[in-house]
């Protein structure tokens, strides 16, 4: 019997969790990314109830053709906030789920961020860690030498501290282009994680992810995981309205 074709999966992108309805300690523009802890637990349950399996990022990305990725969801977190350890980690353990965390290696151990000891503890329970660059900066605005530093420094630190390969890079601010992707591959990363709201496909050099917001309820999660085309089309249209003018403004500012 012929193998079933590979199917895309929802790679969900979180940033931070909070016990309240919002995190008042972060700038207003960032609060939409902070999800209430109890809501996060309900979201994990919704994924399970949908019949989808929560799988590690590398397991999904490297999945061979003879093992279809039907019904898979991947949980990722960006930035390395302390809530990764204090809130997300125990909630994931309760749900018997794992997640992949993207760290800015320049902030590990600083107030408000995870420490290397906490990262090592999380790894013992199946959590995986990858690069979000060394500093949280716009990578497309850097010189080639500065870009190489951000990538090489973060990858080297992760591998030295954890003793395992750091195969993936996620783009700070979702800011990337062909040059950034090319340099990431040159730096030794296998793939680059974006914030382009599309379901991901195994084995690609870019891994598309869909952002989960503070207001994303159970129904929204089900639509993400289930591949609802209307949901993804709506997100894409909204992103275009927001990011194209933003890109023009940033380009003009950089030129000046």
C-alpha cells in the first residue's frame, strides 16, 4: 500500500504565561502575547481532545516520508521568559506534553529570564531548547558580521551549556529574509522558524508558526490545529495589513 502523503502541522508560537489576565510588567504592545496559565492548560487539553498528538519540534521536522505527520501539533515558546520555567513547565508536565523553547542566550540568567540550571532541569523532562539569536534584535538590519555573531554565539553557547545540537533558530520579531536564512544555514542551523501564519511542513528550511494570543480560546486552538483554511486566510490578511506598512516604515528609518 502506498504511503500516505505528508500533512502539514500546526506549530504554535507562545511567548509567555501569566497567572493574571495580562502581564502588567511588559510593555502594552507585548501584552497580547501573554496567555493566562489556566487558559494555556485548556488549550493543551483542546489539542488532545481534537485527536492531535503534541510532538517535539525536531521529531516533526525530521519525520521521514513513510511516517505521516497527520494530526500533529508542536508547542514552541520564544524569548526565554522566567514564566517558561515557573508556569509553562509544570503545566506541560501536568498535561504529559513537551515544548521547544527558543532562548536569547544573552539574557539567560538575567532577572525575568530562565537560568541555565532551570533550562537543564527542564531538559531532563523532555523539553528542548534552541536559538532565538544571542540578543533580541532585528536580524535584517545587521551587517553580515553582526548577523554571524548573533547566530554563531547563540548556537555555540547552547551547545556548550547543554551538550546537544541546537538545530533551529527562531527569528526575533519574525524579522527575516533570504540573507538571514542563508546565513543561518551557513552557521549550522538546520532550519529557521518564522512567525508566518501557515501550517508547517516537515523537512523544510523554514518552519512556519502560528502565534497564540492572550485571547486565543479553545475554539481558536482547534481551528489552528485542524487547519481551518478560513482561520489561516484571515490571519494572513490581518498580518499583511499590519506588517507591510511596518516594514515600509522600518526600511525608511534605516535608510535615513
